[in-house]
């Protein structure tokens, strides 16, 4: 009795097994993804008002940049409707408390002169419900960005403020949109 062996049958089985595994991984990869708001509320059902942030640092215009970035981030997230008429269901305010610059890397030919800086900003954010006065969020958050120093450090820092504000705004939006309150 002779058995006929098909050439490549082991490889066919291996490929079929790999395809089945890949199909299983792809079908479960999006199992945790949710479309729309993640806090069980209907998108845009509540409105949010962003008050100007108080800047307690020596760096000017951080409060304005953060307020603008937070409004933009909240609009993109679409969990809340952005209110500009001072009638929002949730009122967000805060204070920018700290602004630091630290060197990250140095010039290869001159180990005393920094080439890159990291900017870190911290803010205390408070969100309250207009109707009840209940505090929904009261946390300190931080944002950061890296700055490559060119000819002028002040200009480089000034140009990086929107990136720094966006980093902070993403964290604030995540707190507001994904909060379990």
C-alpha cells in the first residue's frame, strides 16, 4: 500500500493556519472600538463653555493659546457643543500654574550649547455643572513639546506655544469627554 504525498501539503496547511489566525486577530482587533462619545452620552447633547484661563507664569499669552486650543479640540471631539453665549451646561475654567524649559540635547560640536529644549506647561482645570454647581473635574494636567533652537531661542519658543497648548488641550479634552461623572 503506497501513500501519495502531495508536494507542498505542509506549506498549504501552514498558510491556511496563518490565514485563519490573521482573520481572527483582525476580527477582534476592533472589538473595543466605539463610535461616538465614550461616556454613554449622546454626541452634542450637552454644551460646554470655556472661560479664559488665568496665566500665573512669566510666559505671556499662554492662557489665550490654551483656551483657543481647548475650544478647537472640544469641537473636533464633538462630545459637547461649544457654547459661546455664556449658557453652557458645563463651565470649564482654570489656571496655568507652571512653565518650564529644560535642555534635552546638546550641539555635537559644542557640548555646552543646548540644541533641543523640552517645554512643559502645567494647568489646573476645573469643570463645573452650571445647574447644580457640582464639580465634575478638578485636576492638574501637563503638556509638553520639544523645541529645536535655531538662531533665536525666543522665536523658537514663541512658535512652539501652539504645539504646547495643543498637547495640554488634548489631555483636557480627554478628561472632559471620557470622564465617568
